[in-house]
C-alpha cells in the first residue's frame, strides 16, 4: 500500500508525508502562479482544501525526498483523476435512457485509461482520494465503485462547469451522500404509484373516449407530474406565495388536470365540444360582437391554490401558451418578478425572492433549437430581471415532431447550452419515479439555497406520435418497435413495489378501476351545453374605446415635481456637461412662452403618475439615459459612479419607479415586460425599443401575446411600447418601426396605436394609459416615438397644454388656421412628417387659405367621429390627402385609406402622397432621403399638385 498514512479525519493535508509533501508544495507553487498549469485533479484538490497546512506551520520543513517513490505519487495523482472523471463524466455511462440508443462505455471511466489497475486502486486508502468517503469504504477501488454507482445510475449529474466552490461542494455532498435519493416512505411510494395510475388513466380515458383528438399525451414522461407535485409541495411547505409555470403542449393536459388540479369535467367538456382546433369559438360569449376567439384546449392555463398545514396559501399558476415554442419563458419570468416586487413605496421596488419562483417545462428539440431560450435564461442573473432561480424541466422524449436528436442539435444533450450560465444539470430516467422525485428535491433545494436556475432533463419517450393522429412508425420505425414493447411506468413501478412487498397483486388494478370509474362518471354527467372557455372570467367586457379621464395636472404640482426631479442627494457630483441639460429645466413655465420639451413632458408624466400612486417600470436598451440622450433619468456620480434616479427624490411619490437598461434582447425582454404587466395590472410597464425596427425581432411576442392574448385567453395588459420611428435619413434600418404591422394586427380594440407630435400629447397619453390600470378598457399602447423631435421646439408644449389639456386623438396643424369655408384640401398625416409640413408652411409665402391639415395622433382605435365632425365643417372640400413618409405599402396608408374612404362624400377624392411601393423601408443615402422628403412635403402643400402625382416615385 502506498505510504500515505492516516484515515480520513477531515484534516486532509495531514495525510501527506515525505516526498508527497514536496510534490504537493511544487504543485501548489505552480497553482498559485497559474491554476490551469497543473493537472485539473490536483487543481481541484487545492480549490477544495486550500493551501497545504504545513506551509503555515512555523519551523515546518517539507519532507522532500523521504518515503515513497515517484511512481507511487503518480499513481495517487492518476487515482485522483480517475475519481474526478467518475464525478464529472459519469453521466456519459449513466442509465438514463428508457428506450432508444443507450449510453456506451466511456474511456475516462476505465481505470486503465488512467494507467491504473484494480490492485493499484486497492492499495490506496479511500480517504486519500475522497475525504468524505463513508466509513464502510476503505480503498480507492471501493470508492470508485461506490461513486460509479452514484454517478452512472438512472440519475446523472453535470456540475463541473460551476465555478462557485460552495455550490460544487453542496451538490457533491447532496449527490454522494444520497441525501435526496430514495427518501420516500412506504406510504409515499404507494401514493406515487397511485398518482402515476391517475395520470395514465386520464390519458387512456381521453384516448379511448375522444378518438382522433389531439392531446399531446404525456405517456412516456408521466413522471413529470410527480416531479412538479414535489416542487409545488415544497414551495407550499416553505410558504412561497406563487409558483409560476410555463410549458408547451407535451403533457400539458395531464399537468393541468393533476398538478393544477383543474376540474377534470371541465377538461372533458372541452374535448366533448371541441372540433379539434377551435373548441372555444363561440360568438355568444363575445359581448363586443367582433369575435371572442378563444384558443385550442392545450394552450389554456389555469390557477390553483393550495393550503399548507400551517395555513399558508400558495397559488400555482400555469401561463396560457401560444403554439410558438419556448416564447412563454420570458413571460413567466415577468409574472414571477412582478409577484416578487413590492411597488408600494417610492424608489426601486423591494424584491423578495422567496415570494415566488418559476418552473418552466421545455421540449428537448425546442430547448436547444429556439434562440429565445438562452435569451431568456440570460435574464436570470441580471439585476432588473432576475427572479432568484428558475427550475427548468426538459420533457425529453428523444424526438421533435419527426426530427431525431442528430438532426436537431450539435450538442450531446439538449440541455448543454445552460452550462455557460453555470446552471447545474440532472439527467434522469423517466422510468425511475424515485430518482425523478430526488431530482425534483435537489433542484428545489439548490434554488432555495443559491437562488439560481437548475435544470432537470427528464429523459423518457413518446408513446404515440407527435400527436395522437400522427403515425410515428413511418419515420422512427426502430425506436417505436422498442417503445411498443416497452412496459408502461405503472407496470414497472408496480413490479418494484411488489418486490418490496409494499402492495399486493390487486393494488394496481383497484387503483385503475377507481380512476376509470370516476372519469366515466364525470363524463356521463357532462352537460350538453358547450363550455366556451376554461376560465369563465376570461370574457371581454364592454370597453370604453377612448376613455376620457382627466389627465391635466395643475401648474404648481408640475413645478414642484420638476424642482424635486432636479434635486440631487447630498454630495452627489453630477457630470459637468449634464448641468446644461438640467439648467434648461429649471424654473419650468415661469418665463413667458416657456415650453417643456419631449424629455420634460415624459418626466412630468412619470412623476405625476407616481404622485397618483401608480407604480412604473421602464426598461429598454440604454433606457436609463435614453438612446438619444434625452432622458437622463438615472445619473452617475462623476467621482464614484454611484447611480441616482431623479424620480426617486419625489416627496409625494406613492409608488415605486423601476428603471433598467435591458440586455441586448428584444423578444426576451419584451416578453418579460409583458408578463410583468399582466401579473401586475396596477403598474404602468413600459418597454422601449432602441430603434423601432428592432421590435421586429420580438414579433412573436407582439403577435402571440400582446396583440391577441386578451381575445385568446382573457389576459389583460396595459403596457406601453415606445418604438422610435421617423424618416430622418438614417437608412433602411433606423427609419421605420413598421407601423403597418401594428395597424394590421389592430382589431377588437386590442391595443392603441399612436404617433404623437408634442410633449403634452405624450404626457396626457401616458397618464391616460396609467389610469386604465385594472379597468375593462385597459389595453396595450404602441407609440411611434420620436428621434429628432426629441430636441425640436416644435414638439415642445406650453404650460396650459399640460394644465388644461387632455389627449387629443386628432390635432390641428399648429400654424395653419384657415377659414373652414375656403378649405379645398384636407391634408391628413401622422407623426414627424406633419412637423416637416409645419416647417415648410412657415417657410412658404403662400397664405394656404385653401388648405386644412390635421394630425392623426391616435391611429387606432381610429378617430372616425372626430374626423367626421371636421369634414362636416368643410363645405367646399374637394379632396382628402393622406401624407406619409413611409413607402406606400408601409406606414398607415393601407389601414387608413379604408377608414377615411368610408367618411367621404361622392364628390370628394382620397389621394395618397408619399413614397411609392418599396421593398426596403427607406433609401440608404441621406441626401436622396432629404430630396425625396422635401418633395413629398412640398407636394402635400402645393395647390397645383393634384391627381395621382406620387405614383411614379
Ligand atoms: C417556434 C415554433 N416552431 C415550430 C413549431 C412546430 N412544432 C410544434 S411541436 C414541434 C416539435 C417540438 O419538439 P420538442 O421540443 O422535442 O417537444 P415534443 O413535442 O417532442 O414534446 C414543432 C416543430 C412550433 N410550435 N413553434
């Protein structure tokens, strides 16, 4: 035996003597210079145990040259490597695949690869290679056997990518001491069998009763239910208020029926009345008369409240889910953050990570394939977005629709991308329910302790095709041959419990009959009336299309708010060049004709909303300063770099103001903010795109959630999206926020689309939006926000526009007050181009007594009544001209033409002025832009230019 003496005492370094000490000293010197220059196993030793203790002992003398041979030292070091290989590569041999290609042997787990024989391993005391080895393990050989059993069984682990020593140690202990493995008592095991019977019975009942209907059965991954049960149970024990869940189609119905405890008769009713895709379509449920569209059964979510023995109530909420896989992830994170934040006081909200957490169930193909996954996970460690750890569960059935793993990814595991985020991973065989429960416990406890994400890769199979009408044997014949012959989880677990003599031969059958009978009874007592929606509250209410709230604020309040926003904490050193910006804001509205510019109007809106007690959350790329440096709401001390938010000093603010620069993400961040706004309907949530056209990267969130969620699921949001828009010669990519897309999606008063031209208009619009909170008329607001107008005096507003005004859906052109009787042309337009018109009119010598112009400040809901009133006052009107700077196939034209045409008399023409149809939104060359812009503006105010003049542009 190698002469490293001493059994494990916890004093690791005491076991080193003679030449070992010399070797270790040398290695430690190298380690100090460059940790990566030495063998990883030795490096791990230093990381775990620190410096050799004898280095600090006075008079200590290393025993270089004494005792054992160099070969022994090498053996020892190789053994360490071998042991570490078992820990870190054990997953490569693990028994985690119930069906399909099983894991083979890994070279690294073969002692021969490390130059070791069994005898070598037998000659080393276990304590030298594994400090915490159980007392019945004496040699390195036994240690290796034990660790192999731990790391290559039906549950395998990946945590070597973590850099935090405490986390590694905690995980290693949890795994190697088997603290969470097979912890269930006899009764719990029987209850687990019963749960699996329930799940299987439910799926089988649906399969036989509703033949040919899609349900995306859980079969092959039934253990997903006990995993989620365990997480929810632990959360309730720990007095967590909310467990926010998100998942796709796979197994969703079973999760709703069991984990969410949704009444099974409700679900059965959905199937009974479902004609496949459109079960919820029912015009009777739509008081608006324009289509309450609903969604397919397997997209609906639900809520459940559970009460612990101590009386604590935990709400488990499953988010409604669109077809678009994985896009619900950031939305759920937003729910969770909203549930954690206390917004009742000024300053940043106070976050309590123990109030809520997220659980996300993913598909194995979607998790690695969809970019929204890393985009959302990246939010998890960022101050403005983190939620203290999400538990991820990959429902891994080895196939994505008909796509194999080889076709679906470049990585070994679907989960591999999380390693960069230092998220620990467990792969667990879905056929081992006890290992699955252990995985749930480790994930839960790790999240609880370290407030970080954890991932469980639940590896099972898919008993049927992608859905129940799909024939998987056409594309996966070999795999399905195995699946067809593979026993169900209930059969397997029954066998296990029979061997343990915990149940009798009839227990399973009794459980099964009970489940079947209960379902049959519920099915037979279903009413014949169709059930329109899973959630009876989720029907639209009468909406006030343009709520007429009093949004004006008195002058003294505005001035006080402004002064407070200009105050700085004691000793705060504002960056010198900003003084100019803020000096301009001093003495607001005191001088005659003084005006508030865009940034001021926006700040006053927020400040007054906070005074009204409504919390605000504003995020976006560079939003603290503002991409165009107009906002400067978060200031940095020039000396210390410390941040100060000017809206946190408001004496009378009664709610929090949360503002963050977002990471470079659109879909992820927008999804998060949307989720936040749905969960916290009392908060004004604002997302700002850096340039409006980047919003197209978040198209799924607009299409599947923000525009349609209320009609599909009854989710209400009044969030705001600020999308910088306007043609200023910045080229095809920084000109258009693609207004046309938002108008195309406008229907059923689903949102407001506005393009406003003054700071007071923005002020009233934002205040109106904030006041919609929690009301039936609440709806999202899409604002085409400005760039050059941020600094234009033409967009600045006078005091009375704030103190007496309100949001005007339609605005008169400021410098054009001609007699209504003489007007021959009514020029209509929206946004910055109308400010260009204002400028052109000012420069022109024409009296314009023939021209009237209106700005459509709210494009949707279209202000038809206001326009009708205006038209009625123009007796000699010959034409209405729509002017836009976007190409004809973009901007508002297609949407607006139809709206205006309906209002015109027979002898009145509707004409378009603007750029012709284009494939790209704008030209690239700024000079060409300028010429063209001047041309269309000129044409709009030129009395001689009639007819279809811009078609040839
Ligand atoms: C963004 C998106 N792309 C494509 C689809 C179509 N689709 C639905 S399920 C599916 C396969 C998903 O495979 P996986 O993630 O492994 O989940 P499984 O269905 O196997 O549970 C595909 C391609 C979709 N719904 N969403």
